[in-house]
């Protein structure tokens, strides 16, 4: 994330970490599925970050999560809260998983 574009270095690092965690989770929970990443400017130096992991075709939604699941998301929620932003994650109706953050 280019800090010269009005985004603070801290906001850029947080956005980078959100995308990194989203991609890691996609590889872990939906290997081979398509992933979409969107980072968009929001107001005065803020960002909206979204990582959508598409449910792989022919793979049923759900199933037991791998061991150790969730600790990265907890850390992201804490990081985003400390930055004064909002963080959500969870499944969509079609089985896609969305990780979304709004950073000031």
C-alpha cells in the first residue's frame, strides 16, 4: 500500500496484514478456489479491504475446521480495533467466505 497516496504507514501495514491473512485462510480452507481482493480508498486516508474466498466448485460448504483455526482472525480483529476500524468475517449464502475491514 502506497503511503504517498494519503494512507498512513500504520494503515498500510494493517491492510497488508488483512490481505495476507485472507489469502492464507483461502489456501488453508479452500485450496484451488478463486480469491478476490479489493483495496479501495475511503475518505481522508482510510481504506476498505475485502478478501472473498470463493467456494470451490464441486466442494460442499462447511466441514470441520482444521486445528488451530481462528487465531489469525482474532489477531486481525484486535489490530483493526486498535486502529479504530471495523472488522467482519464469515460465510455468504453461496458458500463464499468474506473477510472485510474498514480502516480510518
